[in-house]
C-alpha cells in the first residue's frame, strides 16, 4: 500500500503531466470506484486541472471548480498514456484529456475511491475532515496529540496507524519511526511520556521527508506505475530487516492489528 511519501511522488509526477489539461470526458467501467458516478462525471467533464495536491495519503486534483479526491487504497495506480493505448484488465476509470494522452486509474482489488467536492468543503467534510495532522507537518499540535495518547489503551503501533491521530503513516514507516525512537511497538500508548511522543513526532517528520526525497519505498506491496523507482527501500532500518543495525540482534516480528511489526527487543523499550 502506498504511504505518504509514495503518494507524494505520484502527486508530483501527475502534477507535472496534468497541470493545465482539460478533461474532455470520463469512462467508468466499475461504478463503485467513483462515489455518485453520474453526478461526478457531469461535474468533472470539461473542467481544466489547475494542479494536483495531496493531503496524507489522498490525492487532490484541483479543478477550475471543485476538486477530485482520490485514495489509492491497497493497489490503486494511475497511468498517463497515449490515446492509442488499449484499456487493460483492472483499469476501471479513464479520463480523456485535451492532448494526445489519457489518464487511467487501475485497481486490481477495486478498493480505491474517488469523489467530487466543492473546494470550500475539502477539509470541512469527510474524508479529509476525519484526518489528524500529517506525519511530517511543521505544525504538530503536540499537547492535543498527547491528550489523545494518554486516553488510548492501544499499542503505540496501532495508534500511529490510526489516521485520525496522525495521518500519512502506514505500516512501513510506523515500523521505521518506532525503531528510530527506540520505542517498542507493543507499548500501550498511554504509557508514553510527553518527551517520548515528541521524539516519535520528530522522527516521523525526518523519516517521511527523507523518504519523499528518496522517491518513496518500492517493495512488493507497492510499485509505482509512473516510472519512479523508490530508493528509500535501501535505507530501511527495521521493516523487512533481519538484524538490528545498532546491536546486531535478530529482529523480532509480531503481528499487531494484523500488520507485521519488526522490532529489536534490546534497543526498543
């Protein structure tokens, strides 16, 4: 699944390709991908794409009037291809553009979703209104997050994956953040001190920013369709690793909330 850095890489690539392009028409071959499909097509067709933004793991196609919110979920991908390209299996939405290209949305598992929103409602209504601050935000509301932390009986790993607490972190980067912060993923969130939370937030920003500069992480669970090879896979300190780079101990692997957590029982407390 793409996390914040991977979605940012997709955003930057799409922004370069799509800025200023007009959407001439839309074909949808699997209606549940688009919420209120008929109204969406009517509202979006013939609009020009002003830019492509992002919040957390959501892509935001800003139009002349309103915007498209797109979540890739598990395996969603965008392809910017020539108009002569033949639609393949699992390619469910086609945006026909006013140049020699079309934008195709592919989703093997069909979990991704798109919807239209007026721009003034973007952050005031779901889904974006339900999200916490981005994991690499410069303006983390530390005191507010600490109050939420102290009320949680979840493992800290589960809380970091809760997008209403901090948005943009997924399994890979949550493993990396907790290792960098020297905190066990199994610790109850409420047991953490304010200082430990501050370390987590600092490491979250550092790691996500570094991953964006490295074009994300390209591993089996997510590969970009836009010709971008993520190099952060070579910087991973915990996720999918066998031994701790600090003490050389073997990493332990434990399922927390159904997700694999890689950690060092010696270096993380």
